[in-house]
C-alpha cells in the first residue's frame, strides 16, 4: 500500500474534474481569503491520487507531477517558456537556452503520455499558477496560448507544434497537462483579463463561505451561530465574528466603489478558536484589509461599514487601528451586527 500525503477532499472536486477534462485549464477567482490556492493544491493532490495504482508512491507522484508558480509583474516569457542563460565553460562565457517551468513540465508530461499503455489513463500533470492576474499574461504565455487549446494538443485533430526562438525546439502540449490558475478579484476584475485567456480557460468563483467556519469554530450550523451570538448566550466572539463578517460583506457588495470582488474571505477567521486568535485576526488582517480597500479614507470606511461607529476598533481621529482587547471587539461586533447579521 502506497504512502499518502494528507489532503482535504472538498465537495466541488468532481465538478472541477469535469471542467478540466473538457477544457484542460481553469481559473479559481474570488476575493482574498476564500481558499482559492488551498483548494487548488488539495484538488491537485486528490486528482493525482485518483489516477494512481496501488503500487504507486503518492509522495513521488505529487513531487513529479504537481508544480506551482506565482506570477508577478516581472515574471516573463523567459521564466515560463524559454530564455537564455549565461554559463562559464572552460573559462569562456557562453549563452545557452534554458527551459522555463512550463516547457519543462510539458516535456515531462509528453514523455509520460507517450509511455502510457492507455493514452486515456496517462499520468496527470498539474501546473498551478498562483496570482495569475498579477503577470502580463499574453506576454508570459506567448505562442503557448494557442498550444494549450484542447484541439491543438498532442494527438488531437489540430495538433500544433511551435518552434521556440532560442533552442529551436518544437514545443507541443500533451492532453495530460492541466493548468489551474488562481485570481484575486480584489486586484483585478475578470472583465479586465485578456480576451484570449478568457476563451481558453473556464472560471470558478470562490465567494466567502461562512459554512466552513461553523465546524472550524465549533458551531452546529447557522442557527447555533445566531443563538450563541445573542446576549442571552454570552455573545460568543466566534459567533459574532462570523455574523459581523457576513454583515461587512453585504455592505461591501452594496457599495458602488467596491463590489463583490472586494469582499473579505472566510479564511481570515480559520483557526480563530480562542478570543486571542480572533482579536489577532481582526486587528492584523481583516481591519487592515478594509483600510486598504478604502485607500486610507477613514471617514468613508467609518460611514459605509460601521455606520458612524466603530470607535473601539479604530482611532478615527488619529486614523489608525486601535489597540483593542476581546471585550472591546465583542462590543464593536455586536453593535455592527445589529439587525444585519444574517448569514447568507
């Protein structure tokens, strides 16, 4: 029996599996803190595991077939496909082609595909591109943007191979290579993504998921959260945090300047099993994110999110986050929730 690396199996995995089988690439998009990268990594391990035989070693398969890269403004075609690197040989400086992460992975996947007894069951190779929208996508992909189309891949009716500019190798993308991108919609809307990319990827939205927090923070469903957030039950800080997050996101969605792409994700409260951890999450993650969304315009933040209140969380006069404790946070969240604390 092979050794398995632990991963969380989430209920939407089979749906994503169908999307990838049909399109070969997908983008997980949504506000920060909604589990996009977490979901991509766990799905990739789950899907690789599903394709293994009992004698296969899971750790080795994941190491060989799963790779992750993060796009950023200076990430280039040379990093992704192929560039030129300088090396010293026999005392002389020489320049040689060097494969980028995608070319390396495509070549490995091609070899596995051609060696497979059944092409339909060829080993799955998965490339996760984190923060895909932070890079210049058309420039990074170059000619590869055509090669990743389903019908242009190795063995397909319209198979295409492109000659690369430095090595003159002919690159082909096999059907057992899949791409999962993650996209933070607080940085950029899908509407601004290059049209060529949108045509070649499927997209799955990741909204804040409050139900994830029920088990995480020890509640038996939505009604239990509402009950324990009440004054009669002692205003549990975890319950209040869930309801307050929902109320804040409703106001963000209704704001013409922000909208659903700039909601606050549930993962900021993951691990908030003590009052101390919850205070840290609000003070060091959630409130700074709200401050960023409002570009430091504290007056607007005060009115839109806190209805003119929130004095225990922010020092509005000095325009900074206050040094509050759990009692102050409890009082502020209780005030914020009011009648708006409906978990959606």
